[in-house]
C-alpha cells in the first residue's frame, strides 16, 4: 500500500531516479563481444595444441618457457570463456522480452548450452567444445539480430581462427 | 531543506537488496553529524554525469574517500570504473526501502 501511495505521489512530486545499472541507462546490447570471446577461446586452444614437446629431459630454461606459454594461453582462455558467458547472460537477462521468447522458444535452452560449453572450454583443452561454443554463440547472435529486425550474414572472421562470425546486415 | 529525500530505483545493480520499481528514503542527517561507514547503502551524485544519482553500497573507506559497489556486481558500474567518491557527492544514507 505504501508503494501505491508513493506511485500516486510521483504524479505530483516525481521521485528522482537513483540508477542501479550501467547508469546511463544505455539500452546498448550487442553479441559481438561474446563472439570475439568465443573466437579467442578457440585461438588459445589452437596455440596450446601447437606447442611442441621440448623432449625427454628438457633444460630448465626450456621447461620454464613452455610453462610460461601454457600459463598465459590458459589464463586468456579462462578469461574469455567466462567473458563469453557473461556477455550472453547480460543480453539474455536484460534484453530479451517475453515476446521474443514466443518467436524463439529454444532461446533458454541455447543459453544453457552456451553456459555449459563455456565451462567445458575453461576446464579442458577441448577444441570441439570451443568450436561448439562459437557455433552456439553465432546462433544466439542470429536470434538477437532477428529480434531487432535485422538480417544476418555468416562470414569467415578476419582472425587467425578462420572460423565463422555472424554479422548484422546494415 | 528537508532532511529526507525519496528516490525511485531503476535497473538491477543493487539486486537482490533493491529491485527496479522500489522506492528508497534517504536520510541526509547521519552524515552531518557522522561519517559514512562500510556497509551503508547510499545515494550519491554521479561523479561524471550531471544531474544523475546512483545508489550503491560502501565497501571501503580510505582517506575520506568512499569505495562503492553494487550488490549485483556483474551488473554494476561503480568505483571499479570511476574510483572512490568524495563525501560531498553523497546525498544521504538509505534508511527505508519500499518494495514494489
């Protein structure tokens, strides 16, 4: 009842807004960062898999070098798999509305799949999981742009991964 | 000048504590006679955007500056982005929440 009273009071003396989000508010959503992150995960898996064994009894310096590389590639893989999940969660939770879900009933399941694949990509050196993550994120992007009334095109991305990226037709 | 002020919450960076549509009443008096403390939920002026108010929680006090963060950390722009805030930006301390 107190809330209703305050709503009535708003009509005469509007309450100031205390923002509690990105503080603009921006309304700016774009799955591009999630796609970039998925490509980065694939690139890191490729780099890890390209590392050559330093031999049976490598010198300390060789072991140090390879461990350093593995640590860095893994750290970036971790960061970008989680970033991919984070960007998808934000768009899924903040942007999509019930009317979008009616037209795209598989959306929740797709997001769940992205979350699981993102976690798997973190936990394992698994190229298949990383590629499936990118494919799921590309599908998510297609749905997103469709809800904005934009057609999309799939093209080979200009990155060393040489996998597909979804772009809106503008 | 009143010692209390009414604000309406938009968006989600303070969830689950505050949700969009909630109202908060802030009290300006505690900070006339005392200092903001860790854990206080405050409304303050945006340090970079005029005429915009934010609501966050104080997580650290250092050298008369206040580090603020949203309870919903993954959806909050706060001191991690714009640094600590000065006391003169603080409007007041939340003391009542009216749930939507």
